C-alpha cells in the first residue's frame, strides 16, 4: 500500500463524506485508468487511488486508519493473523452462514456482461468503431449508488453495530450469523432513494462506442473495464466482454490469418494458359495460369491475407481454381465441341486426358483383381 496520506491521494478533506470520497475516486479512476492513460506511472497511480478508496469507504478500515495510520494495515495490524478467534470465525462462519466479526459483508462487485458483436470480414480485417446498446443494472444517478435519498445517509445497524454479524451461543461454542436486521450490510437505509428504492442501482440501457482493432477473429473478446453491471452499495462495477462473430462472406472464407477463395476459369483458359483476375483485400491482382491446368489447382499468394491482431504477422490468400463447364450452348458451339472431341482420336486420345486415363486404368485393374 502507498505510504502517502490516503485523503491526500484522493484529494479530499479528512471529514469528507462517503459521497465526496466516491466522487473523487471516480474522477481520478477515469483519469489514471491504464486503458485511457498511457503514461508510464498511470497504472501505479490508478492502483494507489483504488487502495485509498477501498480503505476510506469501509467504516472499520477507515476508523483504524484514522487512529493508527498505515500501521493499522502492516504486520500485526488489521492485515495480521488473529489466532484462535480467526480460526473459529472462518470455520463456524462458513458453517452457519456468517463471516469474521467486523466490517460486515463486503459489498458485492457488479456482474460481468457479454455482448455478441457480428462483424463483416472487411470490418474485422481493417478495424472499426461500433455503437452498441447494453441493457444493464447501472449506478443510480440520483443517489450516486448509495441507496439513500439526497440529504440523508445510511445509518449503522443497531443490532450488529455495523459488524454485519451477530454472535449466538450454542452450548459450549459461540458462533456468528448474518445479522437479520441489515442482512450483513452493517448499515440501514431509513430514508431510501425514490429513484432506485434503496438499491443503489437501476435498470437502464447504456450506449457505448467500441473500438474494434484490425485483425480480430471469431471468438476474440474485447474487455471494457467497469462497463458491466454496477456493484452493490457503491462497489466496483463488473466488466463488459464484447465477443466477435463474423458474417459469412460471399467471396472469402477465413482460416486464422489466411483467406481462401475459389476462382472460376474457362476450360479454354485452363487448357491454353493465360491470366485471371483474382480479388484481394487490397484490390485486384493478375494471376498467371499455366497451360494444361487441372481443376482444383491451388495457388498461394503470400502476404495477401489478414494481419494478426496479436503478432502483426500477415497471412496468405489461397486461391483454388475451378474449371467452369460452359452452359446454354448454341448449336454451332456444340458442333465445335464435338469436332474437338473427335480430334482427340477416341481411345487413342487418352493422352490428352491424363486423369481419365489413370482413372479407367485403375478401374480395369480393380475388376481384373476381382475376377483373377
């Protein structure tokens, strides 16, 4: 923990109210959050602000700090071991639903949320900014999450005196249970906020702008710290995880950082060779096709894929050339094709069709083996 005065860290007076402490924390947390502030010492300052807030908003810790200063949290202070009493607090607290004496139950952190975002391939590859709308439990803007009506504050529970636990004797043992009056909170709100009915949170829809980095892929998650559900009684909010999903593309299929596509070519081009235009993420590209190319031939175009969001490495574009059979032929075109077929010379023309020759030779051998 920082050795600086905790009130100085938050920039508040020693008699500041919990509401003033909370406002100061929110302002400084936004200023020094590592996701927003790239300065070298921002992370350390954010941690220092957070530690000060956690102490000064906990009644028991605040009282100890006001009396003993930082010594209250050093070895032998509030953070030290407690021996026999601590052991029974752990064991019987777990059995009977309680905890250790002092401070009540810690206000529960808000739940994390997940949002499924669907992107086009182009948006995922180049990066973009998206506006999203999240229904969530947000901090009440009327009472700033305290649950108490403006001008009033929560009061220490008279049953447990702020501890959140009450002690009960059962024979030889003294055990602790959650206080039935304040439900372990240690405080009671006698004049609840009308907007949230004392909950400190209310349902609302948040609008957020999410920056999608270039190169994200299916299943990648973007974490937005503190954008989940608000915590109970001013506790920290949960996080929002934006999970990426990709829509099917009409040309490309993505496999990690590589892209795949099928490129149709005419059988004339496949036989004689030439050039075919291939789409890439950066525009059109002329691909040289060798003569006598068979359908299904793969061509790898290095560096024409997707740049990785993690390593910065760029994948490849893998093109599968598919020979296209012509359709809706005229009578003259059909006649020319028959003439071409006749020019191959019947069975003697198998040299022009290496796959056919290999296939039928294999079939003949198969049946010879069956009857042999």
